[in-house]
C-alpha cells in the first residue's frame, strides 16, 4: 500500500473540502428554516441566530394557514405523484416485459421508439398538449397532469426495467409455463416481484421531477382547486412578497415534506443512481 | 400447414405504454412542429409555410428577443459545464477515496439541494442575496469584502450568471453521484498496477481514473445540455415571466412561455410559440446527435 493513501494531512484536506461544500449546500435551507420561526424584527436584526424564547413566533405559519389552502395543494401533489408513478410502473413494466421476454417482428424498433423520449423533453410539445387537453376537456383537472407525467416517465422506465427483466432466469419462467401458468400470471406473480428493487429505483427517479414540476401545473392546471404544492407556493409567495414571515413559512412548508421523503428514500435513491441504472 | 397463432399477450402488454406515450408525447411533439407552419388570421387557422420562422429570425422585434434568449441559454449552459461538472467530479473523486469516513453522510447532504423544487431554490436565494435582508452583505462584511456586494439578481450584467450559479448549486449532486458510481466501478487491480509503476495520488486520478470515467462525463454533458435548453422554472420562479432585469435572464424556456401565453399587453400566440418550440427541438436534436455520433462512438471504452 502506498503512503499517499494514509497521509493524515490529505485526509484532513479532504474532510475540509467536503465540510465546506456541505455547508454551502445546506446553508440556504438552514437559514430559511430557522428564520421561519422568528418574529419579523428578529428576522432582520439577527438573520443567522437561532430562534429563542424571545424571538420565537409562528405568525408566518398562521398567515399561510389562513391565506393559502396548503393542505389542498399538498393533497393534489400527492394524488398526481402517486397516480403517475403507479401508471408509469404498471405500463412501463408491462411494455418492458414484452420487449425483454418475447421475440417478435419489430421488437428492436419498438424499443428504440420508446427510448426516443429519454432524450427529448416532453415540454417541447406543450402547445399541442394544451390544445389536446382543451379539446378533451381535461384542462384544470389532475388527470391532465397524471397523463403528461405518465408519458414523460415511461421511456426511462421501460429502458431500465427491460434491462432488469432480461436477467430473470428463463428456467424459472419455463418451469411456470410447464405448470400451466398463463403469460399474464407469469408477469404479475413471478416477474414483477423479482424486479421490485428496479421498480423502486424507477419510482424514486420519477418522484422528484414530478413533485417539483412547475411548467405543466402552471399551463394545464392553474385553477385554485387543482394547484399542486409547487405551483401553490409559487403563487402564494408571489402575492406575499413583502410579508417575510409568510414567505419564509411557506418556503419551509414546501421544503419539509420533500426533506422527510428524502430521509426515508435517500438510501434507495443513491443506491439506484450508483448501481448504474442510468448508464 | 399450421399457421402460427397470434400471441395476443404481446400487444396487450405493449398497448398501454405505447398508446399513452404516442398520444401524449410523440403526437403532440409532431403536432407542435406542424402548428409552427400555421397562423391565425381573423379567427381562422391558415397555412403560412415558414413565415413564422421568418418572423422569428428576421423581424427586428422578434429576432432581437430570440437571439438574446438563445445567447443567454448558451451562457447558462457554459457556466454549468465550467463550474458544475468540475465541482461534481472533484467531489466524487474525494468521496470515492477508500477508507474515507462519513462518505455516505456527505453524499446525502450535498444531494439535498437537488431534491428541492426550483420555486424553493429560486426564492431562497433571492432572499439571501437580497440587499433588504442583508445576509449576503453581512457575510461579506465578516470576511472584510463588503465592498464587493452588489444586488446580483438586480443588475443586468450579473443576473444571468448568478442564476446559472444558483442552478449549479442545486444540481451539482447529479454529476457527483454519476461520477462517483463510475469511479467505484474501477477495479482495484488497475489502480494497484498503477501503484506498482509509481502512479499514485493525484497523478493516478489524472492518468488512470479520468480516462476511465470519460464516458460518464460525456453522459453528464448531454444531460446538462438537454436540461439547460429546456430550463424555465428557476428563471420564472425568481425573475418572473419577463426574465428581468430588462430580459437579461431570458432563456428559450421563458421566451416560449411569454410568447405562448402572452404577458401584460401582448396576446399569447400558439403558432409563434410552436415555432420557438420547434427551434428548441432542433437545438436539442443537434446536441443529442453530436453526442451520439460525434462523441460517444469515438470515445474509447475500456474493458474493465
């Protein structure tokens, strides 16, 4: 073993660099969170101080609760994200299974066709998507968003899942066929449970962009009753620009659910990225 | 002779994905390209050929905005390439060091900005850089550089670069993770063989690891390119649809939004919007093709 790898000075420098960057990464989030619990004077006098008994205040949160329907926004975001993920996973896995399992005419072509969407952003087609949603009467419904996010998520889902499905052993499937299981039963009862880790990876990959998207909620579903949390906080903050307590509290309320989800799923997410699923 | 029976389960498995994908993604994409060739005159949609593109590129009012947005978009991309990717590679190189303690903790913490929405990121930085709140000036004061403070987001010459750096701050986690994964997949034997030849430490990074992770850097570059050329949210959240001050932060995404939906006194125009979207499509397509045919095929992939 070489000396460079054990040099204590090097170790110190590495930790120094990482700690510095971690501070840069977390500082803005930290400042927003602590100041959301302070009264207006303290926000301006000591922006970097933690809230104490004297400066603690929930006034911002009270304004947010009174003025914006954040529970509704949260519920909308949750419905859209969960429903889109469900369809991406179900439809994506079915198509991936067909591509990975059966040899048929046009298999490769179909795979390429479905992979096109990995590189081309769906936003380019916005004008025609809006026109179609208007014609279909889906504007200002959550269905419009669910459909768009399903289409957006499918290409990468099919690509990743078919890679994993090729690894499921043929003997297992053939044994099931000998036992008289239908192709549908093989897919739902045998293959799906086996590729669960890959499904989780796909779900986590899709979750963040769907939850955070501003473009399509703004264009397809801007009505009060269909606002997502991202759009809702954008509009709310725009209206309360001068009310710092309210703005900071609204930001914190938008940060917290994502942060909690991240703490729960971060291991899955990081394992998904580092396992080379996006190669 | 027995005819092969149709295996119905194959279309059944494929149908939902293909239908949704075709109807919501591919068809609107081509329909948008088609709509760019039409215009609305007296409530009627008429075919005008390439007129919209002529307006976009040569009409003084339109072309000034278009080239401004395109130029800004390129600058936005260049800042990402020059700042985000080197920082990402450097962080990944440190993190992948064997026997580094707390690596998982650093990794998760540095990735946090990436999971936040543009709205949060845009406003959080707007507040922090705001001269009214004074966090940025007082921090500069602390290190004795208060004279350097300027309201960065409010000055035409700094606003775009500032926003690009905010975006870099947000997304540095992605190149970090992908490069980290690539570095971990380098087999120990190769590094040990290098050590035998006396290549260690920093020179091992430049001479052995970097050539091996070049394909990953290529992927990151194209992901950054596509992401930057359809960016919108951060600029809209922090500067509004007008991409102020004086359009200095206008990029193709915000230009498309303004044209398509209208703002203030200008009415929305779906056909000019389609023309801009077609332009974005062409740029992204060119970028992807350069990557696929120019870079990826020529890059040597080492067998590991």
